[in-house]
């Protein structure tokens, strides 16, 4: 999974950005964390780092967590209400 420099033929490290959205880290019905998905992501990041790559992990799961904390079932439609949940 390494990238070879075309001039030298040597492996070089990459910076890999992984973006996880709410639906990837929270169950849509319960808003509980999807531990199996999170575990798989951790394993993937560890493997990529062991190969010498730099990993940037970005998540937008704030809404899913906010819904659970506020005991709400669904994401609101109004922007102002969504901003409160974040």
C-alpha cells in the first residue's frame, strides 16, 4: 500500500485524509456509536501508520452525538436547530 517515487523507485509516505460522517460512526435510529465501524477504522489507521503514512482523521459526527445527548430522535430541518445540536 505504499506509493513508489517514479524517479527513485523507493517507497514514500503519503498523507491520507479519512473523513467519517455521522452515518459512519452513529446508528441512525439509536444515535449510539457504531463500535464495529470505529474499531475497523482504528485498525486501518494503525496499519497505514505502520506502513509509514501520515493519517488525518476528520469526523462530522457531532450531530449524531448531540441528538443522543438531547434525547432527540431525528435531525432537525432548520439550520438554527441543527447548529444548537452541534
